[in-house]
C-alpha cells in the first residue's frame, strides 16, 4: 500500500522551525513584515488571504492587510506597491491573484521589488531559478520539493513528468526538479499520447485543473504521485486532479487532497518571508 505523504504534518513542522527562527530574529531586533494586497472581494481570494494572515500571526510575522475596492485603478495599485517597495520595515509584498480584468497582472508583478517578491513571480526571480541561482521560488512547487525530500523520496536520476505548464506551478516545478537532477518532461493539453508519457514517470506531478482526471491508466506501478489540484465534487467534498482511490493502490507514495500539497504553499510563503527578512 502506498505511503501517504502527509502535507499537513510536514507543513506544521516547517512552521514550527520558522516560528523558532522568527523568535530568535526578534531577540536580535529584527521584525519581519509581510504586506498582503487584495483588490476586490472574490470569496476564494478572501479565504486564501485570511489563511496567509493567520499563518503570519502564528509564526510571529507582522502582516499589513490592504483590502482595496474592485474599482481600484492600475495606477493606484502601482502607487501602493511603490510605497511598499520603499518602506524599510516591509520585507515581503504579496498581491493576491487574480486581479480585476482592468488591471494588467504582469505589469503589477513586475512593479514589485524582486527582493520583496515572496511569491517568486517576478521575472528576475524566475530568471534566477532558470539559471540555477538563488532567488525567491514560487511557493507551491517549492513546497512539493520539501514534501519529496522530507518523505525520503530520491529525485536525482529519476524520470519526473509534470502535467501542466503554468508559470506558477508547472514551469517552476520543472526547473526545481531539474535542479535536483531529475530527468524532466512537461506534458500539457496538446501532448500526444499523454498516457504513454505519464507512464514513464517515477515521479508524476499533476496540475491539470480537472477533477479526478488521472486514473491508474496514466500511472506506472510504484510511481510517486503528487496532486496539485483541488476541487469540490458533486457531494461538496474536496478532491484533486488524481482519482485517489483508483491510483493509491498501485503507487509507492501519493499526496492526499486535502492535506497534501495545499498546506505546503502557505508554509513556503512563510519561509520566503523569513528569507526576505534575513537576506537584506
Ligand atoms: N492566487 C492563487 N494562488 C496564489 C499565490 O500563490 N499567490 C498569489 N499572490 N495569488 C494567488
């Protein structure tokens, strides 16, 4: 039977480590502060932002919340970012996505000082990751690397297949697995013979955004399966992109939904905030 990769426990361990580090930093006179900006009141975004603020409070990081109305102009948002870039006491700036349609997300991400870009979305941080230098890394893929490492799963030399090529998950995931010496393939909606490709994987990372799409026909026996998806099924229960009940019996390790990848994203955001506060 598969090892169940416990994202809840691993994220809790990381948060404990960070809490201790933040306490020590406080004793040395350093207080870490994250500014969180939300434009509009999308209910899902409000939940995510609330969880980020809660995690900050738990670890001992100050959070500044900016809840701006839907009608906020791009210029107003850029002005706020400029102000926060200049503020010495603010270490991290996070603009919750998606933004309203009249605001250009790329323009906003590029306005954030790369040294305060704790989401790891700024082109400078993406470029640093690409050339193997240190910078902020997107939190979900960084969390997946932690899940693998802390579960004792070897990456070097193994066939890693990622389904999904987004800027936030798929692409940085590929670069991180490559950095760990995996042999990496990115599959996507235009990939031919998807099952043939995914069946090669020793480590399969699934970020397709379709509930329970990945059944055992896509998975090699003994593979490690990481499920990035989160959806509500017809009974209002959470499920992932992977059909867990079908796939779990044939793999060596698997992340559940909920309690797998999800809790790692916030833990890694907190990790990036602590890095932002210590590497000035
Ligand atoms: N919206 C959904 N996920 C994220 C994330 O990781 N960061 C930001 N800023 N917005 C998001």
